[in-house]
C-alpha cells in the first residue's frame, strides 16, 4: 500500500490536495496535516470517492472547543474516523490495516491512549505547523521513535509547509516515518517535498 506524505501550505480551500491527486491518483492514501481541510470534510469525502483514495489528517470545527479533529475517509468516501482532539486515540480498520491517529501535540501530552489491547499496524500523526525550535524538533522526533518502539508499530507524521506556532519567528516544517523497531525510514527537516511511502517495502520516493 502506497501513501503520500503531504506537506501543503496553509490554505482556506483544499486545492493543493485536489491537484496532488490529479497527478498521483494511483496512490492508496494521502496523509496531510492537522487542520488542513478546515471545514471541507464533505468536499474531501467526494474527492476520496472520486479518486478511490484513503484520506487521513485533520480538519477544524470552529464551533467546538478544541476545534481540531482527526479525520479518516475511506476510498468510498465514508468518514471512518471523526474524533475531537485530546480524546482517546482512535483506531480504525481500513482494508485489513488497523490505523491509529494522533493529532499534533497529543504525541507529547498523551501518546497512544487507545483502549484496544493490540496496537495498530500503523500510527499516523498529522501536525499543525512547523516546530518552533530545534529543541522541539528533536523532542518530537525522539517521542515518535519511542512510541514506535513501545507499541511495535510504524508511525508517520507530517506538518504544513508554512505557518508558525503562536506567531513564532521560527518554523521548522517536519515529516518523518519510523518503523516498528524505531528505525528511521525518513526524517525530513525544512524539506517540504511530498513523499510516496510504500508501507510494505518502506521504500520512499520524493516528488519534485
């Protein structure tokens, strides 16, 4: 199964995702950052159905607190996960693959909190904006590695290509993947090119 690890710029629409899938409709799934969809969940569901692609990431409900939510949409356009941030980790079965879902700083604040006895096959980690310091980058990379080892599961994360935390002068875009042994499949700092990750072979192809 092939996943695009996507680092779009912040936008009010979802045109970057639509353009990506026009060019790479052969992939099985796309992982995008926390909040990227804004409120366009139904539009994303139609895109998933039209392209036959699993879409995983986050959206925002401005009328809720917290406003960020995890979302997973299957190839049929069915919303399989819709979870408010800071609630227990969701795990969804998608085409024989169990997928857990951490949102941004849940990685640090709560980790994997699912009540499931068996850890997921894959843990996805949509991140909002880039890291505000080199120290935070290292902290989050190390935390992701530790979770992969502790739960013997692959973890993949990605942030937006732009934006900053609380208007910080520093923003370090981040994307990464660790396998179930905690070995780095890739770690990206300030390189916002999308990557195709083969979840079985762990081969990574950079899209220019």
